[in-house]
């Protein structure tokens, strides 16, 4: 009687092209998300300041909250920074 070793596993089915593309797209989006500390460093303020702004709604910087985890999208931070830019041709 021949037994199969416990470490042997069935070969994985090949992933579909659509599934692989979707995974790459989602991974790309995840890489564009920053934690509160990373986002604060990105815009040049302290982590505590960004937490205060978020809780007091002093600035409307979009964020993602899932449970207790908070993340910021880099594109949203860039848009917020652009909206705060004052210079030639810009109106305060």
C-alpha cells in the first residue's frame, strides 16, 4: 500500500489572465495608500497634527478607514496639496 506524503500538495491551477490583471491592479492601488505617519511625512506635518486635522475635520483630506486602520491615497494628498498652493495666477 502506497501512501502520499503529508507535504505533497496538488498542483495549482493556472490563473486566468483576467485574475492576474485584477491582482496587479489592486496591488498597484494598495501601493498608493499611506499610513497616517507616512501621509503626514508626505505633506510635511507631524503624525499628531494629521490626526487632529482628521478628527476635528479642520481640513478635508480624504482618508480610508476600515475598522481602526486609517490610510490615505497618494493621489488625494497630491490633490489636497495642489488645492492649497498659492502662487502666480492662483486665487487665495
